[in-house]
């Protein structure tokens, strides 16, 4: 099993450019999440989805948009990148609470630098 | 709002020592608690998952305990090795808020040979 796969793994953008990060999971999980990790700030939730076609805001949603058109994919978009969005982005997925253990599975991360 | 605290922020021990990492949380209405390991520049690897109805979980040299009433979990590492050097994060998942998890800032462990 591939688990949770993120693409791209590295990207450098100029201020104002746009890009999309793709997260794909092959475990048929309902829940998917996008986090960012910054030194001294820990992991912060950007957006999440509780099922295909649904999205919701997390702790730090400003400047980001998401879509979950297919159950296995969760896309994170930056419409106009800013240096403050330089970070490592992690995608995670989980089965429904109550199914199995509700364990959280992470991708390997996407390192984004905005110049 | 759930808050998760991990103490200490950093820990350095000689090889072979047994050690305990601490995680505390403010809201005891949790679904589960998960311990992760993160190596520099890498993703999060799940170590142990404790359901709210459980008291502890073990995997090899690792043992995690959960005390919901006091809002605490500990990760015990026996006979530490240099390969255990990493950052250890705990995450608390709540029944409320669509099952979102709240993370601590982690404990960075260095095991010296």
C-alpha cells in the first residue's frame, strides 16, 4: 500500500504565484486533513474534509483553498503565494471515528518556499 | 479548545537509559491519543495509538499510557539507543469538532552513544 502520497515534495514559488498541492490516499479513508508545520509553531490545521465533496476550515485557513472532488484526493491551493506561506505541508487521512481505531496516517510532506 | 503540552521540549540522555516523555491535554473528552516520531526533514511515523477506553499500549521497547481523568499520557522508552533520536509528538483526537486532532509541540530526544 502506498498510504498517503503528497506531490510535489519540493517547490519554490515567487510571491503572487499560484500552485496546488495534491494529496492522495489509497486506504478509503473518509477524513482528510492539511497541516502546516513551522519551527516553534508546531502542526497547525489548515483545512479538513469529512468526506467526498465536503471541506471545512481549520485553525489557519486564510490564503488557502481546498477541494475534495474524489474521496481519495484532497487538494490544497495557494491562489497568490506569500512569503508567510513558506512552510512544510503535511497531509493526513483517517477512517471515520468509530471505524477501526481512528488512526491518523501522514504523508511525507511537501516543502514549499515562497520568495 | 483542546490544548496539548509536551514537556520537556528537549531531552538528552546517554545510550541505554530508560526515559519518559510527557504529554498533557486540557479536555478529557478524547477519542484517542496517538504518539508519533518525526526525524529531521521527514514526515510523521505513528508509534502507538491508545483508545480512550484503554490505559496503555506497548510496542517493543515503547510503552504508552493514558490517564484521561488527569489529562496525561506518557511514552516510556526502554534501553534507549542512538537511533531513537528524533522528535516525538503526541496528538489528541476529540469526538467533537469532526474528529480533529490537536498536536503538542513535541519533545526532541537525543540519545548519545
